[in-house]
């Protein structure tokens, strides 16, 4: 038998297992994945734009007084008449009656009311507090002047805004940078992989420095704040910590998606719902109330109380910010503990298929 015939009649060499499998194109799943990403972007971006327009434009377009605290003071008969005139604006004002001008001034300084109409022998006298809200002070002046038949009404600004920032523009503009600083702090801590006490130390340190820098810029340089400088720095730092802890805490529990969720919460709801440019009572219900439960709104209220009202009505917003900070930092510790427990169990063993013999 020849060598050639032996070759043809011999045992055939075994085929590789890989050669028996039909080849698959790697481009098909990649193309399908890209298609889903395109659809997600096309749908998600308009949704985010619509949400942003609703959150920012809707409250601004519906700005009007809603149960705005306003005082009236003077003789009982005259006060009753003024109160009836104010109540003609149904749902606009929440009337507080006071015996005299001194009591009304005390209520304004305690942040119980935004202003007061004092009935005197010379005619109505309006007390305002532009430090609480320049927008509301102007609104009250227009309303009282209109009720007086267009006659000029004596106006006294009991608690004026800062001389270098009479319209409160610098104070209002500080809400967004502080919010962004908190979001950035929480995101950086998460992306750097800091966990547990290290993450908390980083957040507290960054927030404290933000408070010092913001107080220096807004108070010492721009002159938008008055009062105790250290108290202002503490309020600004606490507001930053509340946002940063919330973002980092959500990320510790939910992963990187928590950064986006926390950022959307404080940016798309907390910032426009804060009422910083007007007042919480000027926003549609329940936007004003929700805004005061979120860090940006509570931060502005705390800063106004500390800077212009000697700390009056500061306990509520301070507690709100403290709760946000405490819950966020607690979530960081919880997330770190859960990850540590998971890592302590060790990596999962995987079986490897033996490579086919040649």
C-alpha cells in the first residue's frame, strides 16, 4: 500500500471544538447596544428639559402672595376696617393683629410677619423688612398704596437689607454656587472611592472651607451680609454639608446613580423651590413648603436669620440642615459597612473550562 493511499485511509484528525461552532459577528450586539443608547438620549434629554422648565418656570410664572404673614396695629375699630380691606385679597394675607406699633415692630424683628400696617391719626403707616425679602417689601408698599387710593404712604424699613446689596441680589445668587459646591463635594468623595470615616472627614473639611470662603466673598468683600461673620460661615458650611452628605450618602447606598439622583433632587427641586428671590409664601402650594424642607431653601432662611435678625427663627432651618447632614453621613457609614461585609465574604470562586487539546 502506497503512502498516498495510507494517508487517505488513515484515521481522520479530530476537529477542534471551536471549529464546529458557527461563527458569530461581534458587531451585531454592539450595534444593538448603540441603538438603545441613541433612543435613551433622544427620550431622556427632552424629559429632563421639561422637568427643568416645570421646576424653574412654573413657580416663577405663578408668583403671588399666599397666606403671607402681615400685621395690623392700632385702635381696634380702625384695625378691623384695615383688616377687612386686606382680606378682600382672598387667600393673599395671613393677618396678625397687634396692639401698637412697638408690638408690630417686635413681630417683624422676630420674623413672625413680613411687615405691618399701623393705623395712626395721620393715616396708615407701613412697616417693612427688606432684609427678609426686598420683593415682598415692594409688594406690600404697592398693595397698601393702592388701598389708600394712590396716596403716598409713609414707609419705614424696620430691618433693612445690606447697604451694598439693597435688592438682595448677591444673597439670592449665592444659592446656586453653594448647591453646586455640595454636589461637587459629594461626587468627588464618591468617585475617589472614599468610604466611612474618611469620606465624612473629607466632606466636613470641604464644607467648612466652603463656608469660610463664601462668608469672606459674600460678607467681607461684597457686603451682602451683616452680623456675626463666624455665624455666617457656619451657616454656609452647614448648607454645603447638607447637600454634599445627601449626594454622597445616596451614592454609598445606590452606587454612582445616587450622585445623579441627589443632584437632581437639590438642583431641580431645591434650588427653584427655595423662594430665595421672593419668599416661600409667594410660591404655589405646596412648592414653598417643600422648598423649606430641602437644603437650599433652609440654607437661605438660616442665612437671613443669622445675618439680619440676630438669629430669630433660625432654629427651624438649622434643624432641617442638620437632619440632612446627619442622614447623609449616616448613609455613608451604612453603605461602607455593607460593602465591607460583602468584601469580607471573599471573592466567588469560578470554574474554568479546560482548554481543548490540539
